C-alpha cells in the first residue's frame, strides 16, 4: 500500500494509473475506521481497478473546537486495516496541504444543508461540501463512495456533484449496524456499555415506524408519534429531531404518496450526538 501526504505525490501516482486506463475509486474518510468504512472500501474494490482512501480530519466541518479535538485519531490502526484489505493508496494530507492559508472559496448547497444536521451546526455542511469538492478536484476519481449512515451528507454530495457537473460517479454504501442494531459510527467509541444500550432506542424508533408503515399506517403524525414515544420513554436519551422526509429533497413529508421516504433521527446519549436513518 502506498501512502502519500502531498498533493504532488498522490497526483503523480493517479496520473500513472490514468495513463494505464485504470479506473480510480476514492473513499473519503476522517479515519477512526470501522466496518462501515471497510464495507465502502470493499465496494470500491468491486467497482474500480485502483482504490484510494483519504484520511483527513477536516477542521472546517467542525463548528465546535472541542468536538474537533475529541475526534478520534487512530492512524496506525487505520493503515493496518487498509493494508490488510489490499487498498492501493492512502492519502493523509496535513491541514496546510489542503488549506494553504489563503483559502477563501466555500461550496454551499443551501437548501439541502439547511434543515436537520445543518440547523444546529452552522457551517458544517459547507465544510463537508468544500473538502469533498477539493478532494474530487485534487484526486480526480472516477467514482467516490459515501455511506448512507450520514444520509443528509450523502444527498448534499450527490447534489453538488450534479450541480457542478463533476465527472465523478457517486456510489452509495449501505448503513452498517453492529449485532445489537446500533448504527456504526466513530462516535460510538465515546459511549459506555450503558450508553450503547440507551442508543439502541434510536434504531428501535426507526424500526417501529417502518413496521407500522409497512403494515398499512400511512398517516405521518401517527407514525412519528409512535417513534417519538419510544425515544421519550428512554432515560438518558435527548432527542434532537425525528422526521420522515422525502429522500431527494429531505423536506418533511406531509403525506406519504408515491415518492421514496426516509426517517431521520438524531439524539444525544452521554453528550454524544448520534444519527441514524432508515428507508420507510
Ligand atoms: O463522513 C465523513 O467522514 C466526512 O464528512 C467526509 C465525507 C470524509 C468529509 O470530510
């Protein structure tokens, strides 16, 4: 596995692959890799001939300095996992390599970024959209893979890729859960055993809504009330939002008719912000 830290070196290698007509997949990450990331890498290996994983804890998407400093950094373990999987190259730039100091340009996808995660985290999605655009321009992948776990992020990246006519195909990776049903996230490391059990209510509320819907309940308020009750009855869980949204616009569904819908949930357990979602 090759490891690059500079733009010049990684670009040189990608140019060589392109001259050999090898397709290149990019899996952008912030490290602290878990099975969710590894499943994206395996998918990347099945769709492209060369796979690059970037590991970069992007400061501009953290609106809280404490959250940035607490973000787990586990580079040695990450590299070992990627080497074992047979990844061709890892790109681990320093902050100054990406943002050399005089950066002014920001990529914004205002409508998709406004609600849900965007409502309480000013600038978060501008940070995500900007770093993803930078990585796409710098590494020129043919395909890039993002997990459905961060569904709003995924939709924003799909939209910016379309809007900016970027020649990158976005591939969705399914949300991966542990055996108990907890959605895998680097943030789970910060939960105690009790916290992990408490967090399962997020999944339970999504499942309840999905089961009721599939059994014939189509009234949005009834579905949300059933999910809300599970969350409200869970000690140690503070809900930020529970919403049934239309998948492409992320707008709250008023009635369920024909389109594809998804339930989004976010809550705090032991001060850790946790996200989950499920297609209806
Ligand atoms: O989902 C993540 O890990 C990050 O938001 C991403 C897409 C790598 C951008 O920094």
